[in-house]
């Protein structure tokens, strides 16, 4: 069993691996966001990609999601655990809380969101997406959150926006009415592509701010996100490592 990890902003520290070694990979879609860092966590083989690059140079629009997912498949991964920062659209989801996502709304506009740009003759591919996050992986992450004693929410709908700008207040209020619980700029295409390629995928979202719907505090800034990351990175890392320890042979057994 091999586990792919996609580390989001501030959660992409490759130093969490034992026996690390880097490898480059080209894919039919170009290069992944970063080299593939191969190593071991809790006795399990893992491959880590830093979603925004090791120096955080790829904007959410420019992240090569197809290359990242393809590369993890090609590297022999059986499943993907992803981390992401997110804004909270609900009062109950406070800064530093983790959310084990179970649904997404795709509000992106300028991204490649499929491996099937063209169909083979009579070979249409329409991937089911009703339950996009893998339940067995979500269960493992939930158990891990409980074991680590971190405040978390067992489910949540993420809306992924194009970015890199934040939302207007009108958008933020609309997303709340649509039923979104948290907001980010990356999960939707990544999760779609993992499903298309047949890799079970789950994501831990860490809440860093209240976006801008909550008018009793200033709207989100990047500086705020970085600061809240800083205080909570260890928590997410611990949850991830504990989850990897808890994975049985074959990610989704
Ligand atoms: N990532 C973290 N906070 C966010 C927000 N408020 N909007 C979009 N992406 C985010």
C-alpha cells in the first residue's frame, strides 16, 4: 500500500517523512506542482506533493491538478489524503477547527477539470460524483481526529472558488445560502480528478478565518490565514500521521 499526500498552503512540509528521497516526474499534462517526495510515515510508504510548489509559487488557478493526480497514480499510490486551509462559512466552525469534508460545490472557472477532454468513439466517460470523498478514508481521519483530541466537524461541504482573490460579501452570503460550510481554492478539481482516475480521496480542511460574511469582524486577509496556519500546522500533521498509522492494508479496505 502506498499513500499519496497533497499538502496545501502551510501544510506542505516535506520534513514529516522518514528516509525521504525526491524524484521528478513528467506526465502527459506536464510537471506536477513539486518533485515527488517519497518516504515513510508510521511504517507506510507515502508520496508527498506540495500543491502550490515548495516555494508556494503556483496560484490556485495555475496548480497543475491533472499532473499532480496523474503523478500520484503513476507512482503507485492507492489513495490520496489531502490537506487544505479553508475559510469558515458557519459560526460553529471556529478558527483552528478541522473539517472532514464530505461534499463539494465547484465554483471554479478557469481550470482543467477532467482527464477526458475528448471521448473515444462511443466511449463517453461521465464519472459519478454524488459522494466524491471516500467514506473509508473519512472514517480513518475521523478516528484520528478523536484520538488526537482535536476539535473537528465530521462532515462539511466545501465550495471551491477560482481565486486568487477572496469573495465579495454578496458571494460569501450566497455560498452560505447554498449550504456550503467552508470555502477554499483547491479541493474541487483535485477531488474530481482523483475520482476520475479511480483513486480514493479524502481531505482534512483547517479553518483559518470567517471569510467576509461575518460583519462583526474584519474580512479575511492572507496575513491572517498565514498566522492561523502557523498556530495549527502541528495539529493537522498529527492527525495525518495518526490516520496513516490507522490505515489498513489497501487504503479503502
Ligand atoms: N482559504 C482559506 N480561507 C479562505 C477563504 N476565506 N476563501 C477562500 N479560500 C480560503
